[in-house]
C-alpha cells in the first residue's frame, strides 16, 4: 500500500508559503474593490481599507444602508486572506459637538465590526474605535472635504497589500 504522507507534506509546504496570494490577479481584485466602493492602500502600519460613509450610512445615522452589503462582503473577503489583527475605525467631519461626533463614530465602527463578525471574521482579532473628527483625511472647510472625512476604515495591522490583493502584475 502506498503512503500519501510525502504528497501531504509537499501540499502543506506549498500552502504554508502563501501560494494563495500569488494566485490572485491584482487588476481583477482592484476592479472588485472599486465595484464595492472600497479603497485599499498600503500604509506604514499595514493595509488600510476605506469605506466611505456614502456607501455604508445615511448622513448623521449609524444604521447601515440597505446597499452596504457589497462593501462589507468584499471587506470580509479581503480580511479572510490574512490572520493579522484588525482595527475598525469610525471618523466624522467637524459638524456637531465633539461628544456627539465621538458617539456617532464609535457607533459606526461597532456596526461595521458586528457586520464583519457576522461574515465570519473572528472577533478575537478585531477591535472597534471611534475617532470623531480628530483624524481628518481632508479639509473640513469644504463640503467635499467633510464628505471625505465621514468614513469608516479597516486596518490590517502589519499586513501587506500584496497578500490580500496579489502581487502587482
């Protein structure tokens, strides 16, 4: 009787080297991100996924829009490609009191956290935090800037964008 141990050993070694990311087509992955309204970029801390509030939430609300599923599904797909820690961060513009904006940003981060947990992301690797208007991405002096600042970001701490999207072609 033949032993399959050598075959399994080779297969395990191939899987351990992360061959899955080399199977990914970066252009196709980026197209999927755009279709879902998701911006993905490399940062010093890891991978940042930006979910604009226009995709997820109505203005001044913390309940998910009915069409938010695509962005959340895509985010969960990318998060499953890594075992790194996940930080879900809510942000607002500077309209309203700091206390109100803190509460709103925390509620939005928690809603996204819960949605990712429901999509199979282990809550032990996630945390949710709200930053209100303390970390603007754009100038709060313009309507466009305020809209850009209303967002939820998901960070894969210490991860490479090549791992979750595949290498650049």
